[in-house]
């Protein structure tokens, strides 16, 4: 089994945060076709689930701070999108981010239990 250091997971986490920020502010094509209705909400939830997973692998000390930080990232992205010409800010996107955060934490907890690791106690 390959062992990956905590610092490597943290670098990957921050790289993904940066990539998500850039992609969310990148100009959209004029006639973008969604794969299916509300596909962008699924993309938001998936992206934030992945960020939670990477954050847990990076062993950030506080799950609460990870949750709040990622929530603020989602809100910040929507605010920044309101200043772009080709993007729109939607509160529903923040809702999809929250769904992704909750799913990510639930998946991390389930994987931790299944792997036999004792759940961490986070008192922060």
C-alpha cells in the first residue's frame, strides 16, 4: 500500500481549491448546454464532497473549521461570480455546496468506520 504524507494531501487540497476557484470564475461559453437539468448543482455538490474528502485526508485539525471554511469559499465564489459578465450568482449553488459538504462528511465517516479506524474526537 502506498503511503501519502499529510503535507502531500494538503498540497492537493489547496491545489483543488485554487482550481475550483479559477474554473468557477472562468468565462462560460455563450451557448453552454447542460448535460441534464440542474447539472450544475450536481457539479457543485460533487466538487465540495471531493474537497471534504481531501480535507479529511489532509488531517486538518478541526472538522468544524473545514466545514465553515469550505462554506465561506462557496459563498465567496457566488459573490465573485456576481461581478463577472458570463457567470451568475445563485443561492441554490450555495445550497448544493452544503449538500456536498454534508455528503462528503458522511462518506468520510462511513469509510472511517468501515476501515476499522476509530472516529476522531473533535472538540473544536
